C-alpha cells in the first residue's frame, strides 16, 4: 500500500491535494493500491470526496479511523426532525438555520450544511447568559461525530468524538497559553483495542495513527509525506518498519532564484539537515530541481526521484482536438490560487498593455484567494480601467470546457515546482506564456514551439505583454503552437508516469 500523507481534503484545495488526486487516479487505473491519508477532523470530508470523485477506498482520515467511520454502509441525510430534542422545545425554522426555544429562552441554533435544504451541520447550545456552551458537530453521512465545549471566555476547553453508534472514543482538552489562546494539553484515545492512550499533541497522535495503518497493512508499507510542515516529522517518528519518502511540492529554498545557496524552506530544514539518512528517498517533480537539491544536500546515500506532479490520463489524450480558430478569440486564461506569490497583479498589468493593441482581449481568472487579495486585484483592474475585461470566475472543479474554449494560458508566477494547471491546459491544446522561473515552466514550455518563456528580469511586463500581443495577432502561429501543446499529453502520459514510479513501487514487491 502507498500512503500519501496530507493535512486535509477541503472544498477548495491547492496543488498538493490535486497532485495526490492525480496519483490516486493513475494508480487506480494501473491496479496499484494507494490511499490519501488526512490528519485533520472534517465533518464534510466525505462530501468533499464525492465532489472530487474520490471513493471511501481512496482516502483514510485519522479521526474516521479511530471513530470506526471509514465507511458507512447506509449514510443518511440528517434533518431537524431526526434530532432527539426535548419535546418541550419549539423550533423556529429558517433557511440557513433554525432557532430552538425553551419557552422564551433561546437554547440553541441548528445550522444547515451549505447548499442543502435543512441537512444538519452543527448545533450551538447557549447557557442562560447567551454564551455558547457547547457545539455538536454532525458528519455529512448523518451521525453526531463531535461535541465541543467552551469556557467562560469563549475559548474551547474540550472536544469529545464518537463512533456512528455514539460510543465516545476520543477526548481532547485545552489550556490557555501565555497569550490566552487555547492549546491542546492532552489528547486521549479511549478503549482503543482495549486500552486508553494519552498524547501531548496532534503530531504524536498522528505518528501513532501512521504506525497503526502500517500494522494493519502488514508493515513495510510506503509512506510519502506531501504536506511538509504537518507530515514530515510524524512520518519519521514512526516506530514500525516502513518505507519513507518526502515529496517536495514547492521549491525547497527560501529564495527560489538561489536554490543552492539559499537556506532551506523552514518546513524542510529539520529533515534535510538532521534526519535525511532516515529517508528511503526524496521525490521532486523536475530534473532541474533534482540537480539543485542534490548539489545542496551533498548526500549521495539518499536517492532523489523525479516524478511529475500530474498525469494526463488516457481519456484526456484520446479526446478530439479543438481547432484553435473555433476557440473564444483573444481569451486569456489563468488557473490557480489568487495569491500574491502567483503575481496575478502582473497579469492584470500586462492585460492593460495588451488591450491598447487588442481592445477585445479578456482575462479569465479561475481559482480562489483571500477576500483581501481578491479585492486588491479587483481594485487594480478598476484603476487600470480593465475591470470589464478581467473576469473572476471563482473555483471550478471541472475545467475541461474552460481549457477547450480559451485561446492562451498565462502565468506570471516567480516560483513553481511544477504548474499543474499549465500541463492540464496544454493537454487541451492551449499554448502558454509564462515567466521562466524555477522550476516547472522551462520543462513544460518549449519556447516558440508550444508557447513563450519570458525571462524573470521583465520587471515592467513589456516582454510578457509583447509575447501575448504577437500570438493573439497571428492565428496561424497560434494554431501551430496549439497542436504542439497537445503533445504535452504524451510526455505526461499514464505510461510515462508509471515508469517514473517504478523505483518507489518496487519496494512494495
């Protein structure tokens, strides 16, 4: 069994999660046993899994594991009427929540899961003074999964978790730190295999859980830490025999432009300086990063494997090509997080320059970001008088129709281990214009064949904008680039991906 270690699977995810999902689909198609492992409690995990196309067999969550809730045979949609509330309580039904009264006093609010008609998500219970004393959380599959209790200051003081049958199996207690913030002071498994276990923090519990997963599968299983800050050390602290790998979804150095001389990213430093000898290998996504990391580590005993972060599935490769002239004219596309490190502001500034030559040009932004970041980008578009041409499309799961309609993919990120969306876009025939940053773009884009690579020193967006103008102004060149872009699917095919994985998979034989 291959276990990909992560923190969560949310409604909105990053490239780390989509890399793992891509691996699961690849391995399922090629009959390799693999699971995504998540650490955090999430009452809507299985709702998110359904949306992402993942089955129960694809994911194991730590709390599901200890709650005996990895698979619910007959999940149900829990409504207010299904709750065992006192008969004297009166319910004032609302759209997003229902208010619960005991006479004139408000005793609680029943909140519904977003996008549903009355499916219970959680219940807040109030004391006589109107303070939240307790919150009951209900799993998406229709059972109470956690009680959370609050102290007089409103801080959490304890959490209790339950099996679907209502047996308490986990307790967590909080104390306030020096700044008055609640921190875990004790975590406790209750009657797990006939014994109680105490832990000082979530990392210790997670390590215990990983060892139990390993034992369940017969030991010597393969664990790949994908989320460095949350999974690297718990994996290394396992006491059972296992194959252990650290995967790098990001550039390993603090300064991406100095990957050898710059300090390690803090999330990797404890592993690479002190415990690298405990690893069976390190996984990176490009040959360039492997070369730089090998030079920086100077640790020849630990192998470094190049395994791309995404795979173009055979189903996508077999789709009919979209003629470039049938796409939406002058439509630029970006897919990814709308955060400062992705430098979306440069895309908007470039659009303003392009619009002087191509007035109908548009920029479609697909992805999510903090309200502050998004508002700042919208204001920039307004200030540059291109707000009518910049479309904030939000987060969309299935982007295939979007890739098949746009004319050009654009990225101004100054650091990217491997831009997964760029590969997806190009596999649908979209040429790309991107900054030549470490590491991915230079391995994906062949300059003046399937797109354009712009050097990092283009600080005023001139060269970036010029490349976009030139391509949008020459449909014949765009058509040629589009056909070359489709070839990316061959490079990142399932067959080539499985070859990349063989050095890791052989340990499972």
